[in-house]
C-alpha cells in the first residue's frame, strides 16, 4: 500500500517551515506527505479550508495512494469534520487535538469556533476503529478531556506540554506516529 498523509496544522503559522521540513523527512518511513496551510486569522470560511483538504484527498487517491488525515491541535477539528464525510479515509490521527465541541474559544478565531461548533454533528460520522488520538501526559493548551474521542484508540505519551508533544511527534516520535497510520487493523 502506498500511504499519503495529509497534515493539518494548528495555530502558529510561523512554524510551517519546521512542519514542512519534518514532514519531508517522513519519506524515510515510506509515506508521502502534504501540509495543508491554514491561515487561522485570515480564512473566510471553514468550507473553503475543508474543500482544499478534500481536493488534496481526491488528488492523492487519483495517484493510487491510500489517504490518512493527521492533524495537530486546532487542526484536529478540521480533520474530524472532513473525515466524517469520507468513509474511505484510511486513518484519522489527532495530536493534542481539539476533538470536542465543548471547548470554548476566543471570538477572535471565528474559523476555529465554526470548526468546533460542527464537531457535534461530525463526530458520530467518523470511523472510531480507524481513529487514533495522541495526547500528552499534561497539556495546558488543550486539556486532555478536550482531546479525547470516546471509542477511538487513545495513545497517551509521557510528554509534558502542548508544543513539545507536537514537536516530538513530528520528529523523534515520528516513526511511532507513522506506524499508527500504517497499521492494518
């Protein structure tokens, strides 16, 4: 199977160069990757972002890839909303993700607010057997109870901190994260 991972980042666009470099290194594990850039403060509608993700999925499938969605932090809400409408997503992996519709978010982030609002309708539509949730031992940015999807496979890392956990998943723990995508069951 040829695996393609579409990665949706969280807030912090200034780290996209780091994300791109890290994802490029994932080729060593036999997967291709694509980062969907999200301008959280500038995007007009959630539908525009979801359309870009769906287009990337269609393009990868047309090339013969098995497609998985992976997202960090705020990006997890977008990944869930897209995965709910696509039963052929191979794996959905969230890293310290905003996976709950109960999380309160600032009015200054309308895109994230809309994405979180849609989660209550989207969560019942995802394949829980193919969903993996990665959380930190302690995360003060996205509290653990906002990162859990009941019924999904949960992986709690012995890491402290939101950004540290995301960085480790992109780098030193990338082999483990990619193994979740490549699992047959």
